[in-house]
């Protein structure tokens, strides 16, 4: 008896400690209580009830929506009521094509972009000043090199970069992310010399007429050895994790309640585990344990996150698609061509033979770009992934690229039914109007990279592809006319994910210099709002749960300082996102 008792007490104490510890670790962020938002202008984007004044939100779901009087009558002692004093509410934006991993990767780099600097002198002076703040030997990594937005910027060569940054390994990344520059210190450190083999014809270490490296590296494959060293020395897993939470918060602050990573290019599943942990509704115990001891970050409300895996990383795909409303892997992403600003957009008629193309963009004379995958291989891969149940998204900018991809889908469709997947065509810069019949028949959905028009429209017109083609870029109006569920995207980090900038461009069709391109392709503001909400939800097969404000859907919404449907279109991009709610929870400021 006397021996048994203390034993029992110890057992009970252990059980109590275990339960307390378990509950402590299981503790998640505070969820919003039952709330009525009233006295608002609610743009529901539902055709049946286009506007409302109030809604009741419970456990992340819209329980009722209607007039303030109707909804306030549902109030009980547990309901909070928030008077929005006439502010505008609309569904949260869905960024249907972005790159979280890349954005996090670039987050802490020296910003040399045309959004920050106007002249090449400004760019290089800034880089030089930044280099002086570093210890000799410390890495310097710069992003945003852009000879289009910074008009007098010419591609730097090795001698120039060595003179600018003599004591540190230097890596510069272009705004389009297709071109890289390094100095001699970096070449030596990574072990690249005049005899290093080029990975392919389109991805190479550029050499001058004497066979010496110029410091320019074209396309991702040739950059991989440098990337590997960067990941060991400077862009470490810990720094990337911190950058990821920063980047996710920034998406939300810009009004995005859902984001879609269009082509993850990572080598192992660890970042996916982080994304899942930050987005999911029900975190795994092991991950909460890791967060409790500081290995994973603390959870706060973050956007929903859906993912396409880049085709050559398809070992990251689960065995089969898993349906989830907060986080899931949706399918596979292909790159069929490259960027208009590197000569890798695949065209029917060559780029213009201008000095700008030749000297600043380094596009060879008579170049038409080319496909990164054989069309036949593409078709076969489409068939395989379709059989496995995956949705497919394909990067296609040039007219030939778009046509080839659509044809490959058509050929695949002879063997397997591709139509139910809502497969996606990404960017669609020169999507030919003649291909829309096929797009419709195959239930392919275009996703337009519409900021090309605003930021680069003038350069495309004057110097890169010429007026005739610049006037038919991004046929958003044609997609609207056919009632396709097209979306708009910023392709962050190429452009910051700002929904109203995209909508304004699609509505006005104005370049930043004020010229009109493709006047007939304009859409209305309402259509623009739908493109970035309900259409984008449809593209990811979530239109029943996201994208409009309706009873039974998730309470993902934004509060705006102005009603986008009631202001002049040139003010759209100045609308302020005052508050952002995801699953009923307000994103912390
Ligand atoms: Zn992209």
C-alpha cells in the first residue's frame, strides 16, 4: 500500500503534464468570434445578389448576407457587430499565378530594378555603394537588372563588373529572371571557366569572339551551379523561412486572400512543408512541436496557398491529388518558351532588328526564340499527367508557343479527355485570336500577364516586336467576349502582386507612357474584379467555396477605402486595402 501510492501519484502527474504540454503545443492562433459586418457597400460579385450591406460570419463561413437590417436581426449575445461606416467590402483577391519561393529567394537582395532606379548610373552607383558596406569576400546578390525600364542600361561585362565589385563575389539577376551576370570572383568560387560545358543551346555561359567568358549566363540550367553555392553560403534555409513569412504577409496586405504558386522549382519537400504549415487550417502536431521550439515560425493567418510543381520536379507530387480548401498541390507547370525581353519568347516572325534588341537585350539578328520542350514530348507528358489526374499549366508567351501548346492539348485530347481539368495557358502575350475556338473546345483557360502592357508596352511597340504585334498583345477582351474564365496575374516577383494595377491595365489598355495598345481589348472594371476573384477561383476548381461573397462560402474578403465601381478608372490603382480577412480572421498588421 505505502509503496503503491506515490507511484500512482507520479503516473497521474505525468499524465497531467503530458496533456498540458500537448494542449500547449497544439495551441493555434486565436480564431475570430461570430461577427456581423454592417453598414458597408458589399460588392458580392454574385450575379443573383450583386450588392449587399451586411454579412454574418461564423467560424470562417458567411452565414448570411443581405441588408443591414436583415443581418442585424440575427444578432445574439455572442455576436460582435462592426459598423463599417459605408466602406466597401469585396471578395479577397486570388493571385492565380505567382512565385512564393522565388519571391522569398529575392526578398533580401539588393534592388537594382527599374522600379527603383531611372538611369544606369543610378543602378551602378547604388550597387557600388552597397558593395562598400560588405566585408571583402562576402556575397553580393542583386536583383531586377532591366534594360527595358532603365533605358540606357547595357548588359554589363566581366571587366566592368570586376571594376565595380573587385573584392566580393557578385551575382546579378535580371528582372525577367532569365539572365544572370557574375564577376570573376564568383566564376572562380563556383569553378566555371572558359572550358565549362554549356548545359544546352538555350542555357549557356556567354563567350566573346576570343572564347572568353563575358560574365553573362543565359537561362536557369546554366545558373544552377551558382545557385547551389548561394544556397549554402547566403540564402540559407533559415533566412528563406523568415523571408517566406514576410512575403506571405505582403501578399495579404496587397489584398490577396489566396495565392497560387505557378511552378515550384525547389529540390526537396521542406519548403512545401513550411507552406502547408503556414496555410493549413489543421496543422500537424509534429509541425506545431517544431514551431513551439522555434524551428518553424509561429502561425498567424496567412493566405490560402495552392501549388503547381514544375514538371522536372514532379517527384514532389503526392501519389494523387488531395482536395483541401487551404493548401494543396493542384498539378504540374511547364515552361514552353521564355521571356520577350531575352529573345526567348517563341515567335512566328523574328524580333525586330533594332540596336536595342541587339545591344541591350542581346537578341541575335533574325531570332524567333524557340521552344524549350519538343512539342511531341509535351503532348506525351500531357497524356501521362492527365491519366494521373493532374491539372496542367503551361507558360506560353509567343504566338507560336501558344499555338503549339494548344495543339499539343488537342493531340493529347485524342487519347485522354483533357477538357475537365480546366488546363491553363499562362501569360498569353501573343495568344492569336484565331486559336480561341480551339481553346474553348478544349476548355483551356487563359491567364494574362497584363502588366507587360503597362510597363513594357512602349518598348515592345517601338523596339522589340513592333506596332502591329504590340497592338494585339494580351487579348483579354476576346476572352471576355467568349465568356472564358480568364484571370490576370502579376507573376511576382516580376511585378509586385497588386490586383488593382492589373485591373486598371486591363480596363484602360494604357502603357505607363500613356499610349493605348489594343483599344478593342478593353474590359469593364466589374469584369476585371471578376477575373481576379471568381474566375481565378474557377481556374483552381474552388468556385463553389471562394471568389464571391455568398452564404456558405468562406469569409475571405477585403475592406477598401473606395468603391472600385464608382471611381474614375485611372484612380483604381490608388485604392487602399484597409483590412484583409481570410477564413473570417483578420490578417495582423
Ligand atoms: Zn510565372
